[in-house]
């Protein structure tokens, strides 16, 4: 990770973001090491002899080795970026939804269908996360909704910093809904807060009904589960009741909607959910004074 | 493999504290990782070695302290220890659990010189 602003080296590319800086940090290794001269301090040592050198408590300058208590969250940096994104969204009345699923669950099809149906009622924009290609962003743009592709390269998830950098080129409108389509992966994106209002997990009935148990972290982190491709149920041996019970086992408060993005069945419930959460996201939104003046003049 | 990103996060903290605390070398790092954090220990150890290469923590060892997960069982009205999400209460088999800890991902301390 680059220490200038914390972005991962090289691999990540954000469309339209002219964000680059040289990654040529030099590391010099000319300091002397003398490991043999002192005893290493072990946590499980039976005797703690503080007279020999390294210890928890020490006088500066007396010992070479010392213990430093850090007590810092490993995800602290990501969470700080996520909080920045969250305040940005709140300030602008934007509802941000983080869509997560395995590859092939029909996430992009569900999204293009939703955008087509909702774009007359709501202001919309999309961040597309994939390891490679801009195919999905192209599919989204065909609906007429603006989209920005983020390629994570070798990365298996989007992080809050990438999303933060996407805000400027994408420029989602105030009071809009921002869909963030994460990299197809039910493991890693669970740990990374992007500053979104809700994670939405999409599961298709062509997958195993026990997926909520196999990937509990993701279904625990999600507030809504969309069970997709239900038009295929007659041809499959998929137990819907069991799947829903498994999801509630890991997350008793999860909401579940059954849809088919191809036939449109159940999509109305999903749209109602978006509109209701969008209303919630706009509570506390205050338009900037100059915009109010502009609206009055018009 | 988000362990790689997590290790990069660890390294950032180490490099930041090297600057603020004025040390040149990290010898050992202790992480506290909860059983529900979704982290594979082997992957973490492997990634760490790769990520710290050529840095202030080059050649340092990583020790992982696993923290248990605790939950409040609404049936037993008691604090219980669980080993994973979606698992029942070990004493009454109920799934009505409120998980209170176990997702920690923390750098506890380090040995430096």
C-alpha cells in the first residue's frame, strides 16, 4: 500500500480519475543489526527478566529492543475512509447500497433491470467493481444511467478509499441513489465497509441453498437478501424455505425478497425497499443555501 | 485473499508508528484476531511475510492471538462462547443469540528496536 495516500500499488484503476503518483519508494538497509547481543523477549517465557534488555516497561536508551503497545484496528484506515464517505453521502442525501454476491448470481442483470424501471422516478448512478474489463459499466450505461468502472486488478474487493476517489469523476447528484456493485465474492467484501447505508446480498436459486451458512460473514453483514432467478425454481431442487431459515439463523434481522430479474416477478418489492430506504437516507438532508436561492430564482 | 490487504493495513500502522515513535526495525508483531473475523490464519502469516519484505518490518515474525466469540443466549439468559456464526447455543441449541464479540482485528503490540 502506498504511504502517500494509502492506495494499493499499481493494480487499481478508476475510470476518469487522474490519480497517479510515483511508487518508487526507496528503502535503504544500511543500519547495523546485532541480534546476538541481547536476549529476545518472549510472551510465554517463564521468567520475565527485565534487567537484560527488552521489556514492556523500560527506560529509553537503556535497551535496544522495546515493546510498543499499539492497540489499533487493522481496518482502521479503511474505516476512516468509510466514515468520510458516509458523511459525504449524508450531507448530499445520497442512499448508497453495496451489492454483494458470488460471480454469476445475476447481479448486473438485476441492476440493469432496476435502473431501467426506476430512472424516471429516482436519480441514479452506479459504481462497478470488477477485477478486469469495463464490460459491466458499458452494460449499465446502455440503460442511460451514469456508471463508473473500478478495476481492482488482483484485489478481491472494493475498499472505502477506491469509492471515495470515485466520487469526483462520477459526481452523484444530491438526493440520488448510488448502487455500488462489488466484486463477485462472498468472502472478502464482508470485511470492508465502504460507507454504504446497507449491504445487499444477492443469491440465485441456481446456487446452493446452504450458502448463507457457508458464507455466514456476508449474510451477517447484509441487511437485505435478494433471492434471484426464482423463475427457474420449477427446474431445480432448491428449498426456498430452508435457504431463508439458514439466512435468518446467521442474521435474525435480515430481510428477504424473492425476485426474478428476467420475468420481473417480485421486483416491485425490491423497488419499494429502495424507495423506503431512500426516504430514510434523506432525513436530515439540507440543500446548500446557494442551491435554495437558485431554486427560488427559477 | 483479503488477508493481503489486511497485512498492508498492518504495515501502514507499523510504518506510521516507526515515524512517530522513532524506531528503525520491527522484530515481532502480535495481532488479536477474533474467531468470527473471517481471517484465515495461514493466509495471514503467508501474506505478512510477502508484504513486509523490504520494509521496516522485513524479517519480523507475526504472532496471532485468537480471541473467542461471546454471545448472549436469549433462551438461557446467559453469556455463552460460540465458535462460528450460524451456530447454536452450546448449552440449549437455540439460534437466538446476540453476538457481542469475536470480530476483532487488532494490532496489539510489537517488539521494536
